[in-house]
């Protein structure tokens, strides 16, 4: 069962990385929209 914990940790790390990538994309989009106004 030890592998399950490691797998979950890896999944959590990937989700956090994906979240940061999405947040960066949103910041970029928000900045571009602000320039249009």
C-alpha cells in the first residue's frame, strides 16, 4: 500500500503544477483584455 501514497503525492504535485499553469494563462488573458479596454 506504500505505492498508493507515492502515487497520490505525484498526482497532487501534478495538479498543483497544472493549477499554476492555468493561473499564469488567466493572468495573461486578463492583462490582454485590460489592454483592449
